[in-house]
């Protein structure tokens, strides 16, 4: 299962900058990034090519960091392709915690990172039902 | 079982007889000090112990105004030691001791140590500040009196502390509770497993800082030891005033050395038996600087029932706060130790915290900053919101007002290796 980094940070300037500094030092590739802010703190989510190594390095630098499992699905454009997935989840009564679309190709294809509490089942279901689910290797090599 | 059986198990009548005799001697001695001379102390007549209520109080301000030598009641050539209380700004309060005072103090501390099972031959690491502060030297002398190998490590240099504990087969330590918790965190991160790596350690004496029962339990569980609560203040020597016995239900206060009163801090009259109030103490065996009816500002109550350990000296309950520490927020009395107790019972946050008080319009606003426990972070914002909600609810139930919770990154709040400073009051006067 592919993993994404999740960092707890106080809303203070310079946090993301420090994180990126660490990644650049490691020659780490960032595939996708989101920031969700609450009032005084935020969660930064990062899809990188070496999540376990990144977690260790961030931890050593004093960051509060966790890994969460994700699936990445290739869809034929947004909203049409994405709608296919949401309709499918609705029919199975599965809740999507977070979804991020990125990497829009010229042909209209897009990649969607999906987080859910039940990722392993979600992945199996998507594969069984013909969705184009990326392998871990494909994700990390993006 | 007892260091001084005759004194420690003396009948109530005998004890009070001894107290009255010593109180009279103390008044006579104190009258020699310029401060008490100016109060006309020698004109007060004391026939019974109840007459103590007729005598004037002594406050910290009195000690400050008597700086430097105004409280001394012996020839200055007979003084051998000076201590000063911690954490004061401006003029310090100082306390002087003669050689006889140091001897009597060491005896009291030895009595405390023996009570919790410390014996000759034990190894003792004293992680409390030396110098002007009384905690270090007070315990040091008492432990040497019992016959312990005493390591005057003082606080700080945590990794060396842990090394010494292990290498010298240390049996007991004296430590400030917040530092004991910090020591536990450090030990954990260094992979030290106390039951395996510190098999000789069996006792911690904790004091000098208000703390909760939960804190004691945490210390006991982590190190697999017994932790005993100690009470003292520099004006009354320092440690050795009151100490828990193995029953761990209140601290025996040595009534042959201190006359105990509990007063209502507003009316200054005695509270009803068992009620909480301010502890007021009179020294009964000090010659260099006797103090009459000293207002400690510490809130406690007396446990009058007999103790299973056989000691007849009454017990005082855990200090529930200092009138100085007490915060009044939205008209409600709050003690930081209440916040600590809630945090210790909340998985997901660490022990470190800070209270910030602000004015919002004409209202008080209380912010509690807590550090997230990195081990409990699973990566989603919903979990954090849930944590905030449950903490808010638990604190409201405990404090009766609703604070705002601010989750902070671990390690971002100041860590105290000494006395914890946890309250920032930014309210306008
Ligand atoms: Zn007892």
C-alpha cells in the first residue's frame, strides 16, 4: 500500500520552507502537497517517493509526522472521471476522507489521491470494478 | 521503624506539654530579634497553647522588611548558615541558622528519611538545587545523618543523572516532580527500562513543587518505585517540616518542632477541624531565627485521626495550592495543578502545558496550550479536533469555566528543569 506523509504543524511562517529544505537535502521528490488549516494549526500532506525515509528524517528534525495509506486512481478527466469514483463509493456506502486531483495530462486524464478509513478494501474494490489503480511503484516513480 | 521513637510516638498530652514548654522558650528567644522587639513580643503572655491566637502573625513581607539581619535573635558570631527562599523578586527573604539549628534540622530530615525506609548504607542521589535554595543541603545533611552515601548531583544534566543512578546502584532520590517526569521521558527515549536497568532504585522523595496524585502515580509506575511527598519551606528550615509515612495518606508534621495552625486566609481566625485553610507555623526549636505564626500561604487541612504507622504527630493533606498560585478567572478560583491532573488523564497530549490569561472586552479569557503527543498522532485533522473537544469538556468539568485549547507541536512549550513557570497573565488590571 502506498503511503502519504501527514505533518502536524503550528500555523507559523517558515514551517513548509523547513520541510522542503529537508527534502531537497535528501534529493526527495514531492509528487503532491496539500495544506489543511484549522485555527492555530494545520496538517500538511505530502506524497513523496520515499515516504518511510522521509518520515524518519522529519521525525529526527522534530516534526510530528504520521504515515497514512492512500490509493491513487487514474481517471478520464475531472469532473466526469472523478464523478465515476464518487458515485461508486456512494453505492458502496464508503466515506472518502480526502481526495486530491493532480497531474492533469493533455489527454484529459488525471490522478486522484484518495484517503479513506478502509483503504485496503477500497483499493481491492476499485481494482475489482475496473478502475485504473496505480501500483506503489508507479506512484513513487511519478 | 522509628528514627526517634520517643518523640515520634509520644502521647498527645506529652507532646502538647512539650510544645507549650518550647513555645515559651521560643517567645523568649524571638524577643531578642529587632523585629519582634519592635512588636513588643515579650509583653504577650502565653499560658496555654490556645494563647497562640493572641500573638501577631509574621509574613513574608515582614521578613523582607527585616532584611538583612532584623530577624536574628542570637549574636551574629553564632550564625553558621544563611539560606534564601527561591523565586522571589526584589529584596530576598533570608533565614539564618546556628550550628544547633542545623543539627536539629538534620535530625528532622533524618526522621523523615528513616520513616520511608531509608537506612545506613543506602545510596542517595540528590537532584534538587543546592546553593541558597534549602532543598539540596537540607536533604543532604539529613541523608548523611542517617549514614547514606550522598551524591550531590543537583538538577539538570539529565543524561549524567541517569548514568549515576545506574552506575552507583542508587537506592533513593530527591527530585522535583516535574523534573522526575522529564527524567522519565529522557530515560524512555534513551531506551532505559527502570525495572531492568535501575533495579536498586526503590524510593523517590518528591516536593518543592505542587503536584497531583496522578503525577506521583506516573513517577511510581515508570520507575517501579515508591514516591513520597515532602513538604517544607525555607522560612521553616526547608525540607523536613512534614513528610509522608508509608501509609501515603497525608504528611506527618513534626509537632515537637512546629506549632501548627490552619486559618481562614481572609478572617485569619482558626478554621473548624478538618477544614482547608492557610497553614500557619511557629518554630519551636530554633534559636538563630525563631519565627512566630508564619503565614505560609500554603493551603491544606489537618488529618486528626490516628495513623497506622504509630506516629502521633498529626498529618496535613497534600498542599492544594498556594494562595499566590491561585488564579481567579471569571471569578472562579483555579489552581494550575488542576489543569495538570486533566492533561495527565488525557491520552494524545503530553504533560507540558502553559496557561495564558487574556482580557476579551471585560471578560477573562483562558487559553490552555498543550503539546500533542507525537506517538498518538495518526495524521488526520478530525482526530485533532476531537481531542480538542474532549479536552475542553474535561477541563470545563474540572475548572468550571471553559478554556480555549491550543494544540502545539511537541517540544514547543518551555520545559522546566526547576520550578515550573506555567502561567502567563496578560490581563489588563
Ligand atoms: Zn503515619
